[in-house]
C-alpha cells in the first residue's frame, strides 16, 4: 500500500511540493531579509520583466509537447531538447550584442536572466511530461541549493539586486543542466529541422500568448507600481513581499496542474480535473484562513519587522488565488485538447481589465488598489473558465466547489509508472 502510494503521481508531486514549498518559503524569507525594503521591490521588478521576455523568447515551442506526444511523434524528446538548446545559443548571441550596445547593470541582468529562465522553463515542461517523478526530485534538489545560496548571501554579502539575481540564475542553471541530463538524448542542436521548429512554433504561438497574458496578469501590478508617482521603493517592496508569499501559495494548484499536464497529454481525464478543482479549493480556503490568523506574526518572524506592513496587501492578494487556480488547472486540459483560443480570449479580456483597474486604482489606493485590481481580474478569468469547463465536462457548476471522499479516491487510485513515449 505504502509503495503504491508513493508511485501515485499526485502523492509524489504533493510531498515533493510540500518540502519544496517549505524550503522555498524559508529561502524567500532569507532573500527578502537580505534585499531589505531598499532592494526587494526593484529585484521583483527585474525578475518580472525577465520572466515576461522569457515567455516571448520561448516562442511557445514547449506548449506543443503534449499535443505532439499524443500524436505519437518519434524521437520527440531529442527534437525538443535540441530545439531549446539552439534557441538558447541564438539568444546568447543577441544578449551579447545588447550588452555591448547598452552596457547597463539592469540590461545585463535582464538579458542573462531571460536566457536562463527561457531554457529552464522549457526543459522543466519536457521532463514534467516525460518523467514527472524525476522532475520532482530535481526540483527539490534545486530548492535546497537555492536555500543554501540565499543563506550564504545573507551572511557574507552586502545587499544588492545583483546578489539576488545571482542566486536565481545559479538555481535555474542547475535545473537546466540536470533536466537536460535526465532526458538521455543525443545533443546536437544544429541537427534540428527548421521545418519542425516552425511547425512547433505555429502550434504553440497562441498558447504562448495566453501564457504571456497569464504572466502579465500576475506581474502587471508590479510593473505599473514601479512607474506610479505615488509609490516609493519601500511601498513597492511591501507589495513585492506580498507577491513572494502569494507565489508560494500558487504551488498548491500547480501540484494538480503539473500532474494533469502529464495525464491530459494522453487522455481527457475529466474526473481527475474535476476532483483536482474541488480539492484545490478546499486546500486554498484553509491556507487563506491560516494566513488571516497567523500571517502577521509569521511575516514578522520570517521577513522581519520592516515588512510587517505588507500583511494587509498579502491577504488581499491571497483572495484572488482560488479563482486563478481554476484557470491554471482547467487550461492544462484545454491546451492538450488543442483548444488554444479559449484561454487566449478569456485572458486577453481579463488582463485588459487588470491594466485598466490598476491604472484607476493605484493613484487612489496605492498598493491596496493594485491588489484589488488583481482580485477583480483573477475572479473574472477563473469564473469564465469554470463555467466553460462545466459545460464541456457536463458537470454541474456548483459541484465543482465542494470536495468529497470520492475525489480523494479518484486521485489516489490511479497510480503506477507512466509509459514514456519517445
């Protein structure tokens, strides 16, 4: 029984993410203490910009993995690994040119972080589908490295955005190298067919724009706060601390999203998607309640007295997470089914509303206005996706909220090793 449980993809991802969440949360707290209110906001802005550019740089190629795996395409892992490496080489050349033309610290940081973020994200998704358990093992190892590097930084180095970026870059390089090694393929990026590359781009470009809109939905508040005349570096740091804590909570729906990304690459699995939605709802409600009760002392202990004022905006940000979790879980299925336009249209509307709401509310309400704008945007996106899914899966809308014992059985009864298709 115990051996079978550990073979279950959800349980394997759950306990991996649980430890990953704990280690990452502590590492984030250490890094926040290192950066302080002086640099935390700027660091979050730099990572936000690089993550947005990295999505565009990826060209959506990895978004096509599940679809072509379903089609049973041969040597699929080798194809994608070499495509990703070829992309990285091209972007290295572009980055060198940009750094020569614009030799500024911010440009250098964003250029390097973008390249590393792009290939790390791509290799992560490839291994996620091919071997989720090995991917989880490497993910946990990387979290430990991130923790150690953050601690060394706090003890030994003066506060700076460069120091924080160096930790992030080092961690993602680790992920990239070990994800690639785990694929066990012949590396020859110049063997990739241009026809194959454009074929994958053609499929993945719309999901890429959808993912870009998701990220903008998460990050547009930070970008706009940075430019707001009524927001100083300290207030931006308070908001950035709330965002960092909220990102830990995002790992909860990611547990289900990642397993479903692997499973829906082979079948629709409506029962698993519905069960994942209900269980995710329950866990997030418990987490939000815990934050309301224990959040202020926890921030004081982990982040320090200077960040206690981020408590209220953190609670607001958490209120938008359940709705966006619905989107993250359901969109995994829609992408695998080839229904790319649904996510794009809904996210375009949601992100547009987010930008308008931020523009109206930040001047009047500051960082609280940015958080409320996010709640409005997330709620619209999540509710629309939930309504569409309830019709597609032919399940009552209201039945998607309350978990049952049967949901746990649905999740845990499907275990065993996935068949690799390569």
